[in-house]
């Protein structure tokens, strides 16, 4: 689980990403990125509708898997970004390893958008 300082909490932050952020699509989710242009740690949020699964256990498992990949790669990520993952229904049909790989790849793919540091 991501620690509190790395999690998006306020509704205004979610809305800012949806309005002003750049969207990137993968097979199982979309990722919105907003560059705050500050030195604070990047923050991450997840939107998983009950349409994905009525079971909170399933929705929370998806969030745990994705946030664990992010947590393991925090040292590579630059500060000053808000990142929102918008989960698609197809995610419930994929394996854990596939979801981990897809999450990692979409973060790496956005290297040119300065989400990841070169160090």
C-alpha cells in the first residue's frame, strides 16, 4: 500500500487531472497525468467503479496490485505529478502478473513525458 503522502485525496485534484491532465491508455486502464510543477512527491489515485465488480474485495485487490508496483518504483519517479488510474472492466479477466507488467510498462512508456527520472 502506498503511504499517505503519495495518495491523491481531494476531489479537486481528481478533477484537475481529468480537465487539464494528459491521458494515456492501456488495455486495462487509462492513466491521467497532471504536472503540478512543484517539488512535492508525486501522488497517485485510483478510480474503480462498482461496474467493474460489485465486490469490494476484487476492487481493492486491483488497487493493491497497482499501488504495489508504484511503491516499488517510487525512487524512479519524478516529483510534482498527480497521476490517476481509471480502471476498465477488462481488468478483472487478466492475471496478477499481467496487471503488474502493464502498470509498469505504462509508467515506463511515459518517460518522454517526464514522469520518470533518468537517475
